[in-house]
C-alpha cells in the first residue's frame, strides 16, 4: 500500500476515535508515523473517554493476570 493511502486511512481511523497504536498495528506502520499524520485531528470528549476506558480495562486485566500468577 502506498504511504499516501496509509496516511488517508490513518486519518479516517483517527477521526473515528481509534488509538494511534491500534491504527499503527492495522496499517503495519510505526506509531510515530500515525501520530505525525494525525497530529491535527482532535478527538471528542466521548472518544477520549472511550479510549481511556479501554486503556483502564487492559490495565486491570494485566493486574489480575499478574495476581493470578
């Protein structure tokens, strides 16, 4: 895929509220590239809360897994 197409997709994904890391994994590019391509895109409060909640859930799963070991 050409970088122009990847950049366009990255911007679409970011506008939809996806995380930089998630976009980077989906497009197989570095998170820093995604961040640079999308640096002017501002997320809504709802999108930010959704990303924060997902991050919190991952953290809790990690803590529980560590506690079980």
